[in-house]
C-alpha cells in the first residue's frame, strides 16, 4: 500500500519550502505526496538551491526527481526568504485547514506539516496557539502532542502554556484521557502490544512526599491508579531529573511529561535532527517537523531536511498500519 499524504510547507519565508524541494529529489515508494504551498515560493526555493522542480496537478504521480504534485496555496504577498509577512498568514492557515479537511474526508491518509511562525500568524489577525490545537478543534476531538526520535517518545500533558498556568491545567480527568490516547497510539499505530508509559511528576523530586507540592499525591497518582486498575502499565509519578537516565528509559515505551520544557529538552538533545512531532488522537495520522521556521537559514541551502524526511517516513508507516486494520 502507498498511502496518500498531504504535505503543508508552512511559513513561506522560512525553510519549509526548500525542505519540500529537497524532499522532492528523493524517489518514494512508501507513499504519494501532495504538497500544499505557494507555487512561486517553491520555484524560488528550487532556484536558490539550484535543484530541479516540476509542479504537477494534485493527482499526478511524481516520475522524476523534482516532481511535485501541488495543491496551490497562493500567498497574498511576494515571498522574501528570512522576512515573514503577516499578509501571508491566511494562506498558511488555509493550507493547513484544507489539507486537514481532506484527511477528514478520506482524500488523504495522513498529514505532514512544515514549520509555522506563530507570531506572524497572530500578527495577521488570526488567533493561533499551535497547529496541534488548530487540528484538534477542526476535528472536534481530544489530542495529545508527542515528540519522538530513535531514542525516546515524549508526550505532553500540557502544551503551549505559560509556566504559571501549568499546575491548574493538570487534572485527574485530563491525565486519564491523555494516557488512554497515548496508550492506544502506542498499541495501534506503533504496534506495541503492551506499552509501558512513564509518567513524570510536576514538582521537583516528584513533590518529595508532599513537601514540594501535592499535585503528585492529589492529582497524578490517583489518575495512574485508576488506569492501572484497568490494566494499563504506568510507572510514576517519577522525578523528571532521573526518569530519562538510559537504564530507566530502556524500560519505557513513552514518557508523559507534565509540561513542554520538562520533557522536550531531553528529546531534542538526544536526537534533534531526526525528531518528529505527532498529534495523537486525530482520526488520521499527523506528523510534523520538530523545528521552527529557521528564518536565518531560509534560502541559504543550509537547512537540514532530516526531520522532514523522518516526518514523512513516520506518517507513511502509521498510515499503512491504519489502512491494514
């Protein structure tokens, strides 16, 4: 099976377009890709990289290096690599929503997304906290953000929140929902029959028996106990400063961190180049690059395409697994 994937290039002034051009140079037998991007921006990126590019109809098969099946997402303003323009915010968001709507209809079997510049989207008059949240709202479902590389999978109990708001966002009911989503994804999409999930505490030393905070005692542990009684293999709450030691990590299939910067620095240090961002719980697989728009590199040809390559490979693999069920 060759699942059909939608690929959204993301911020036109960033490295997303040139990464799509680099991806188009590689023959693919694992999926069929349709890119959602501004055609002129892709041509600019190809010229900057001195690489071939041939833009095809959305349903046309790629036959040669540089062939791109394109769903045009026209920008309102010309692209200048390295300089974002809020006038193009609508084109970026429309591309994301259109590609995701295609997945919901069954036109595509999965979604891969490039980096988006949050500040520019908001400057364009569109309230936007992240693509994960946008896709969850569009699909009307609960989701969990997970980032993964070849070393570790880290899911997040809260995502893009100010640190002072995190404790109030961690609830027993929320953790139960999130852990069920992570468990189902590990079992169904990653093929792990009996996944073991490590759950971090919120406070230093996992609260030190209540002396450094009671969230572990009052919120996290009761949630774990409720799910353990259903047969889920959960370990925690664990102190975050030792949970990622290699000897401990070897026994876990994923780690649930309580907030963004609790788990992701470890993941990015352990293998940033091949890391990907997954949205668990959607009706379709969604995988994104695990890096930003890199405006300082845009148009230079120096951006590393490894994360986009890994995102496409991961999305195609999960899509095939779902199609086979």
